C-alpha cells in the first residue's frame, strides 16, 4: 500500500481500465454528529457546579506562584500568604466565565490547518506526554529526539489528527534545551497547530518568539490571534504549582490557548465517586480559568478534564473503564453548563498494543464523543496509563478515528441514492454487483480500511499471515521513510536553527523562572 493510499483525505480504489477513482473525504474539519449523552440530571450538574464554587470560596486552592496569588488578590480573592491559600469568590468565577471566549480560532501554518475550538467541533490528538516510546522492532525505550520527530511525522501524515501534542519526552535532550528540539520538530515536520510546554516564562517566551519569527508575524499579528496551545494540569487535590500558574499567565498575556486539564483519579487524588471527583476537577478548572481572565479578559482558554479511576487492588490508574466513560459524560455536561469549549481524553492502561489496549482506548474515545468533547487527546497510541506511546498502536487506533470521521460526513439520500432504478433492474434472487447503479459508485462507495485486512483466510495466508500489529509496523516505517511532509520555507527554517544554535550556546533557558 502506498502512502497516497494510506492517507485519510484521498483514498483510491482501482477498477476498470481507467485511472484510480478518488474518494474525497475531508477529515480536517469535523463536527461531532452524536447527540450529547448525560450521566446526571440537570439539577445534579448544577449541584456539582455549586459545590465546586463552595470549594473555591470556602476551602480554597493552594497557589504556589506569588505572582498568581497577587493576580487573584487584585481581582478580589482572599489570599493567605503564609499558607499560600487563595479563596475565590463566586462573583469572580462568574465574571471569568462571562469573559472567556466561546469560540477560539487557532491558526496552523497554512489556512487549511486552522481549527476552531468551540462546542460541537471535533478535534483529535494522538497520545501525549509519555516518557517512553515503543515499537515492535526497537522495543520499549526512554523517549529520544528521534522518536519525537518520527511521531510528529506520523501525526502530520494523517488528516484525522488535527493538533501536534507533546508526544513523548525526548530525554536525550537536556531540559534547558528541550523546547528547542520539540519546536524545531513541529515547525519543520508539520503544518498543524503546535504545542508549547509550560515550563517557565523563559522557555515559553523564547518559544513564542521562535514561532512568531518562523511564521513571519509581527508582534501585533502574533498577539491578535492564537497560533499555539499548552496543556495546564493542576496538582490534585487543590494545588496550582509554579510552572502551571506561570503558563496560565504567560499564555493569557500573549493571547495563546491554555487547555486546563485537572488530572483527577477517583480514590487517589480525588473522591472515589464520579460526582465527587468531578466536583474537584470542576473546581480546579474554574480556578485556573479565572486566573487567565484576571490576567487578560477574553484570553483564549479551554475547559478540560482527565478523570478516571484507579485499580483499588494495586493503586494503578485505569482508563477506558465505565467510570472513566461516566466522568467524561459529566464533564461534557459541565462544559455545556458553563458554555466553554473543552478537552477530554481517551487512553489505555494496557502494557502493550493488544486487545485490552484497543478495547480501553475505543471505549474511552466513545465516552469523549458521546460527551460532546471539542478536543480528544490520547486518542491514538497511548499505553501504560501514559507512560508509553506505541508506534503500532498509533496506527491501529487511527482506524477507529477515521471511521468516526466518516460518521461526521453527510450521508446522501437523494433519489439516485435511494436507488429505485437499481431495485427495478434486479429480480428476486439476483445481485447488484453489475448494475449501473453499482458500477458508477463501486470505486468510492465505501470506506477503505487503513490497517484492517478484508481478504479471505486463504489470501491472507498467501500474503504472509500478518496480523494488524505487524501490518502497522510496515505502515509506520514506510511513512517515516517516505512521507514528504509539509512545504516549509527553507529560509525561515535556517533562521530558526541559527537562532536555536545561538540560544543554546548562550545556555538555553531554565525550565522555571
């Protein structure tokens, strides 16, 4: 199978004596076609929201960054410097939710890669934030710059993935230089919306400047629109640490997107019930959203959650569980209650790309879809509860995402599609293989599997009896070796790399201020 046949945007089937027919499907701009599902009644969602406001006002949140505490205090919060506790009044949260935008345009390197973060839109990301990478040929290993670059190539290749996340940690690059390597990879190998780590103001500021200059933007043009995003994880329960608070403030000031994502595990860092865990997650998300609006009213910010349960026998995180699914549904209800675009997550706790991993990821993804998530992260490749990204699993999970994308497209049912003429052509006991209705459509009528094998057993044996994981290995290797990648301004890339060399020689940037 060629790379052209692998892509989700243009797929081909050969038939007859003419050129291959092209099946046109736009995977780049998706709307969620599923009606939102609820786990709680409307009055219980309001009760969770009110309980979260009570947590912020009465119990408070610990904020480790002095500048963030100052911003909260200037906005009317009660701040106790000795304990670093901040008590945020309901009116402050309500004002923040009123100023936070409901729709956030984010610019890619080219217009067709632009996305809009709003309720109803659907954006997928592969697995992210893992310290390890794995594949069948090289095994499980600490992540490297090579792994990061290869995974960016794979992310770029498939249109159903819309944003580049922090795929793995390139641990062969020192922390004070790592932001250079990850941004270089994203800008040189992808034209999709890039990610910038929130690891302190020096690194964030440098990353903004490098992205601005690479895109050829003025300071005003960069500040006028969003061109990148970050993920903000609170430290549950009820703590906002220094780099995350800095990230919220830096991104708000620059007009770039923060996706606020408390990571609450039921029975560990959160109450053991779905409702209790979501109350904590909601409170932490509201506190972070409020900080962005205190810094800059109207700053682009997304609500988010990553709430699942732990295995109470081992304490290990579990994903793709019924509780994970229900928490996603509750998060969707809360996001709609406050009216903000939001981020949810799939994922798997399995240790290798097997049936368990596929089941957990698909079940988790369906939880996000039926919850109405705007951004679905960890939708492909994520293993071990986030410790590893698998090359093969990234490919096999994409099969599900592309089929979901197919469900997002309109299914026509005009007179020609209803096919009364075809029904008239075929008598009882006949078949439709050779009817004109079939012949003009057969090359492009159906989704062609990305990695699935629809041949019979004998043909499958003749072709080497390869299972899906083995076929996925062949596919990712071919993409990494042959994919052309985006069109890149070589002059801009040379300037970027010269800038990185100068900054590296000067000592890089510390991960925190």
